[in-house]
């Protein structure tokens, strides 16, 4: 096909058990490279991608991420590809790119085996707001409250037994926001502990995402 490309979704270990269709409507294929496997979609119309309206492009990018989540659910370990660098003119050129990096990719996949990332955010909303204070007492109380909230954030994050943690800037009324790399096999136990902690600390509202491919830890 003229002006076509392949679209790479990621690298993985293990075996995919179910067929998945890509953003171009074609079944995904696999390239095996020693222990490493790459999942890609052939014959993507580059002209259509390059001339799409912004809203269409955004929709394609979202669909691309959703397909990666489907792949992630089937494999032992995954390095998700970036949508911005997903397109290669041919499978041969992708193989040329992959060759000098394959050992590094395989090593990182081994480190990430059984892992996914979670987005975690917390808001502190006291049932009984503190009595208004003034002057120095106000600033001391504010400083103490901030320290307690940061300590709570650390305790909450550690309940997930994360392999790695990336702290991010809170949004809106959030007190904290973090991305955690977690072992998926430990997640049910961690969520049980989180539910117990939250029942004992009703002033905290937590937002926990579904497990995602480790985008932030590639």
C-alpha cells in the first residue's frame, strides 16, 4: 500500500491469548525477536492519519491507548510504545531500530514482569472543620495539618507495596497525587488494606485508577 506504515503498540513477554484489532481495523500481528515480542498493526494509511482533524487525531490516540490496555491484560510483561513514535515505514525498518536495543528492552521487561501502574490521588475533607484561628496559631495549625496529610499520603502509598513511586503535583483540591508501579498479584490484598484504612479515616477521599500498562516507568 502506498504511503502506508506499521503501527507499533508495544513490546511484551509471554503469549497473547485473544485476537485484538488495531486503530486501522486490522488484526494485530506479532514479531518475535528471541524472548522479546513486538505487537504491531500492518498497512496503516499514513495520509489519513496526517490529514485527520484534531478531534479525530485525539480519538485515534485514545483508541491506541485502549488497545494497549487490552494487550496488557493478556501478557506477562509489557513496555507500551509512545503513540508519537508508533509509526514505522516498514517492518524491516522497525527491526533495524529494534536490533541494537533488544537486550535492554528484554532486561526492562524482566524487571516489569507482573507489574502495572496505578494513579492514586487523595483529598482531605474533614467532617468537622477546625475552629478558625488567627495570627501565629493559624500558621502553626496549617503547617501541622500539611505535615499530617503528607504523612498520610506516604502511608497510603506504602499500603500498595510499590516497586517505584512518582509523586506528582496535586490537582484542584487534592492533597497528593502519585503514580505507583505495583505487582498486580498483590493488588487484591493491597486494596483490602486500603479499604480498611479508609474506613478508619473517613475524612479522606481516595481515587485509584484501574491497573494500566507501566507508561510512566518505561
